C-alpha cells in the first residue's frame, strides 16, 4: 500500500476517557480533516471475535478476525455488515475486551494498514494509544492528552448517565485504573507519549479550550494557516 506522507496527520494519544475522541472530532471538523478512531477498530475486533466465538487468547484467530473486518464509518455511526454497532462497541464490557486483546502483536499488525489507509487528503486527525509512536511516527503534530483519573471517571460517569445507563463512580474509577495499567504496561505499542509529543492536561480544561490549543499548535507547526 502506498501512503502519501505529504498528507498531514495530527495524532492524539492518551488514556481512556481523556476526551481524545471529542477533541479529535472537534479538531477535524475545524480543519475539514478526516478522523481515525483507532480504538473503534480494536472494539470492532473484540465484538466480532465474541460473536464468532473466537477464543480471546488465540492470537492467530484474532488477527484473522481483525483482517476480515469490513466496517463502514459514516460521520457519526459505525456499521458492520449493515448493522449499526455504534452503541454496542461503546459498552464498557467491549472496551475491556478490546484492551484485553490489544496486546497481541499479530492483531496490532493486522490493523496497521487499515489505520494508515485513513491518511487521505486534505489531512487526518487520528486518536488512540500508539498513533504518534507506531502508526504515524512521521506525523507533524503529536498530542498526548492526559487528565487525572478523577476527572476522567467523572466524565465517563456523566456520559453514561446522560445515555440512561446506570453507573457507579467508584467502579468506573477502578476500571479506568485497571485499563490504564494494562494499556501502559503491555510490551507491544504501550500507551506512551512519543518523544516529540506535546502533552496537554485536560483535567481542568473544557473541550473547546483543548480544541483551541491543538488548533494553535497546528498553526504554529505550519500544518494549517
Ligand atoms: O480508545 P478506546 O477506549 O476506544 O480503546 C479501546 C481499547 O483498544 C483500549 O483500551 C486499548 C485498545 N487500543 C489500542 O491498543 N491502541 C489504540 N491505538 C487504540 C485502542
């Protein structure tokens, strides 16, 4: 697959519930860029592996499952074989399954080309854990978005309550801790800031403020005018 490396990519990596998805959407909208929600690909793999009854420890089968995925991403929804799975893949259970299968190198490798294919003109905003370190190491702007665990737990709690899903703040906090440590301590492509990433702490910043900071950085880097 040939990739046009002159097409700009902005990477936004960070822990669960740091707000990277909303920031990526806002930045992409302001710039008219495409978006890659890489976590959705891990979640789709988890969902499909479960549906197919694949052993979640079987790296080879999981990689084959990831390669065979044929999702359709529209502006706000994700479909698999014409089935709208947007809400299903957002469930905490699927997020945890995605995190549990994400350490397998063969699975990560199977998703690489698919992720890089999102790099299309006029540009891409990619969010995940390893966008700046592994998937787009040549990205001209890399952001590492962090927020303390209490701020992230509160955000996740509010999202769930707004969706009408019962939620327990303490359980969410414990879950975030567990997922952070699994994502950051795995051997392959762990959650980590790239050496040339700019860290933004969003614990006390609103979404619009974070988006504005990223857009300022993009201007300062000459990615956009
Ligand atoms: O960003 P998210 O919560 O939708 O991601 C779900 C899981 O997928 C996350 O806990 C770890 C994995 N993931 C990954 O390993 N690498 C990525 N680039 C994105 C997600």
